[in-house]
């Protein structure tokens, strides 16, 4: 089984596609490089990255080029969007309710990253219902990342 499913690729791509035009331009590529490396990138770094990944040389990264990047160069690092959701959806009904969330936290807290736990808590505080669907989870993940980028740039 592949480490990534199509939802993982689409969600990750959309997180970097700030202007939502279906392509990653120079500013978005800069964000991608800096997130992956944890360091500021130079114009030279960005040019080298584009030369390597932008296979059709149109100065943008398409979702297809992005998918090659992720699956070829990060094959052992699952994005885990669906896997994280499934971890909390203990009864497999396609929803995570607050009881399931609390049960998983008690039973698997040692195996879960603190950031993942905190993220799911934020999803519940944004939603008035007692349960969250996968689609709501994806929407919250996208909003969470966009808020993070907006606050970081201010």
C-alpha cells in the first residue's frame, strides 16, 4: 500500500497553494522549502528546487509535479491525514465524536504526537456538533494551516 492516498496529496498541495490557482508559484515554493528544511531559503535554493522539480519548465509546480516530489522523495513519510482521522474514528463510522476522541486520548496518548492531539481539540472547539466528519476534518486542517501561515507572516 502506498504511503500517500490521493486525499493526502490534494490536502498537502492545497495547503501550499495559497492563492488557490492550482499551481505553486515562487512565493509558495519558498514556503514549501522553508517548511521542509526548517530554514530560510535563498533565491538560489528556490531556483535549484524549481530546476529539479519543475519538469515542464513553466516556473510553477503543478499538482502532478508535486505528487512526484512527495511520492518519490518522501516515500517513507506518510502524511497521515486519513490515518490520523482513522486513529480517532474507533468505531469506523466515518465520524469522530467527542467520546471517541477522549477514549483514544486516554488509551493512546503516549503514541500520539502532542501537536496531533492539540489539532484535533481545535477541530472540536470550532464545530458545534458532537462529531466531525472526514471532510470537516480536512476543512479544519486546511484552515488551521492557512491561519498558521497568516500569523507567521505578520
